[in-house]
DNA sequence: TAGAAATTCTAATCTGGTTTAGAATGAGGA
DNA sequence: TCCTCATTCTAAACCAGATTAGAATTTCTA
């Protein structure tokens, strides 16, 4: 293997591993778990299929890593963006920022995120454990945001914020199933999703 | 084959075919396309795997039929419910009814609907043609509803109803990924989804 | 209730894709 | 340069399921 103290992460070896992982994310995000052949991944990465086994123990191990990285990065990204929000911002403002960050990251920046979202419910159980832990953390991030917003009176008191949160995340996740950058503007999408939260959950 | 003029749809043969189809819908809704083995379907239906080939040409043909039936039934159900709405109802009222019908049908009444929703983006291209046609009709139903509501002034004029509609359908479709009847009340879910539309899209 | 047709089964085959074996290549250090 | 280790390749083994063959059974009709 590599990527240790003796071999810097930019070594040829580490780059190849990364290329394979990127390729897997790309194919997985496009074709889904069932449609992803190791041969396709290898072709995209520019190697022969057996080369994958030098870096990953099995097809499933490769898939699991993609899923985990995807879930992990989405969370990190949204956390970072939220951390940069100025002090005085309302919780509703923060939610707008989170919606923006989630959507843009998922659609523009990361095949990993897309792969993770699309396949979460389609991979064998054993592959879900580690990614699920990440998703739980991400879920909590949103829960905290909703709870704080409702306590601050920025969200209708009678709204079931747990259900609303799950519906919102679902709406945003499902975007990967229909989004086509050529026919729609990302700005418009973000604005509409934000309106769905601001008016759907916020005070009249 | 059977189910012709000479063999009524309640004949043993037709019943077996139905049992296999039901079993396929059940397994598909639970395990997804990749996880669905013909052997599992056969076991649930109470036959041996090869018996399936007496009724269906191939695994994919069986899957395709489940997907189509699922999409078809959701549309029929929502159409029926909408047709029963009294004359004077507002378009917003109709949308509330449609949300209710969609969610209850998908979660309570139909493994077919769940199978169709969950696997739409995961089956090979050829299997999507017929189901996609159904989905297009269903999509139009919602589009018409949104257009009418906005023209009637029941929806904010500045809202992008196409994007909002896709977000809403996504939110409702994704419910199959997290819904657990034991931990949540269906009524609460329906009410929250309705609120998301009424306040999220409706006039203040 | 015999015989034909329909249905379902067991056993075998086929297939595409993953995985393993082991040889070839290439890069880096003595 | 030569040797060693890392990396990648080609060829072959392996496997889990789908599918087919053909026999056995059940159902229906006359």
C-alpha cells in the first residue's frame, strides 16, 4: 500500500488510488450500484480491472469508501460554510446558507456526494454502517438548526420540525434524480428550495 | 399463457402470475433492483424460480412490469381522488388532497408504488421507457394543478412552480427511504407535507 | 376417468462479472 | 548498472445467478 509517512500522498501510487476512487464515484453517481462494473471504473481510471485490487480489497470495499467520503464531505462542507456565517445571523439565515451549500455541493462539486445519496438505500447492509454514521452526524446538524430556529421563534411553533426536516432533506436529495444543468439554473433551484423553507416553515 | 377470453383473470394460472408479480413488487420495494434475486421472489411467491419463466420472459421483463404497474396505480389513485373533490374546491384544496393521496398510497397501499419510486433511477435504460411514460402523465397532472393554482392567484406569483413541484415530488418520493410506520404517525406526515405546500407555495 | 394441455419441478447449462495467479514492467536506491 | 520492491498487466479460475431442457405433475375437458 502507500500513503504512509514514507510515501507522500502525492506519490504516483497515491494518485492512482485517488484516480480509481474518483472513477468509482463518477460511475456510481451515474449508473448506480447495480449498474457499476469494475471494468467501467477501471476504464475511467485508465487501468485494467485487476489493478483495482492492489488498492482495494474488493468491489464492495471500494463502493463503501466512496459512500463514506461522499457523506463525510457533504457534512464537512456544510459545517464549514455555516461556521463562516457572521455572528448576528438568524437561524433562518443559517438554514438558507445550509440549503445553498448542500445543493451546490451535491450538484456541482461532488460525484461522491451524488453517489452517496443515490445509493445509500441500494447497497448491501454491511456497506451502510460507516456511511450511516456520517449521515447521522449530518442529520444532527440539521436537527440542531431546526430546534434552535423553532426555540428562537423563527419557525411556527406548531410545525413538526423532525418531519419537515426529513421532507426537506428528501427534496434536496432527490434533486440528483432529475437535475439537468443544461435546462435549469442552479440559482433558481437554490432560491426555490430556500423559499420552500422560509415560507413553508418560517413565521408568516 | 392465460388471462385470455377463455381463462378468466381469477383462474389459478392468473392468480399465480399475480402472486409472482406481487412478490416481485414486495422484494423490489424492500431490497432494490440490485438486491432482488429471482430466487427470493420465487420463495415469497411460493414457487421455484424457473416457474417465473412460464409467466415472464425474463427477470427484467418482470421488473419492468412491476415498475409500470407502480407508476400507473399511483396516477390512477390520485386521479380518482381528485375527481371526487367537490366542485367549488380551490386548487390549493386539491393539492392538499393530492398530497394526502400520494403519500398514503405510496406508504400504505402499494409495494408497487414503492418499488417504482425507489428503483426508477436504478434499473437499466430499456426498462425505463414504459414506466417513464406513466410518470410523465403523472407529472403533467401535478403541473396542471400548480399552473391552475398560480393562475388563480392561490400561489405566489414569483414562485418557480416547476422547480417547486419537482422539489415537492422529491420530498414525497424520498419518504420511502426513511419512513417507519412504527415510529411516526402517517397523519402527522401528511399534515406536515401539506403545510410545506400551503405555506411554502401559497399566498401569505 | 382418460387424455390433452397447462403448469411446475429438478437438474443442468450458460453468462457476465469478480477475483486470483503469476508474469512483466518500471522506478528508485546501493 | 544492477537489484529490489512496487505496480500493473494478461490469462485463467471461480461464482452467483439467470436461464433452458426436459421430466413430472396437476388441471381441465370431453
